[in-house]
């Protein structure tokens, strides 16, 4: 089952991506992901949307922050440029960590889904273990924050 503390940001990202794709009602999908936490089919679609949303957010924020960085450099000189570069590094690392985290969870759920399909839509012990590992918790968001802060502090 998805934890509300970690999933809140992820849910909004996944909803935004599904609205762009128009495949399925995003609220229905996310309700299914929360209620049917052990269904690898639903979890796969959720994670696929989440990973795509993180990488989409990475691209959009990169474009926006590049424009803001140019404006800051023009107005604030070197100080404005330094601040905007740090913000760009932070957002890039934060989104990249979120996207990569969702990507490795997709691989776990793919393995569980493959076993689920082979066993006649039943989860065996190994598939349950893979699904349990693929559940988000608060460490995911802490990892993203740590990656963002580390890149902003050390790369510039």
C-alpha cells in the first residue's frame, strides 16, 4: 500500500503525466494503486507514469531555471548567476533521483508482473517480495533531498 507521507508528491506527478497522456482517468488509476497495492499490473502503470513525470518535470524545470538563471545573471551579476546555477543543480539532482528511483522500482514490479502472469494471476512468494521492495517510503524523498543538496553544494 502507498504511504500517504511519501506518495503525496508522487501522486501529483503521476496525475499530471496521465492527464497529458489521456489514457485513463488518473484518479481511478491512483485509487486502484492504493487499494490494490499488490496488483503488479496497476503498480507498473503507476510507476511508469511516476518515472515519466519525474523526467518530464526535470526537463520543464531545467528550461524554466535556465531562463530564470539568465535573468538573474543579467540583474544580479555574478551573485545572481551563482544562485541560479545552484538552484538548477538542486532541481536537476532532485528530479533525476526521483526518476531513477521510480525506474528501478519499475524493474522490480516488472519481475513481479512476469511471475504474476506465469502463475495465473497469482502472486507467489518471490513476486510478493519484489512488490514489497517496490513500495515507496519516506527514505525515497530523503534520498532525493540529499542528492539535490549535495549537488547544489558541491558542484558549483
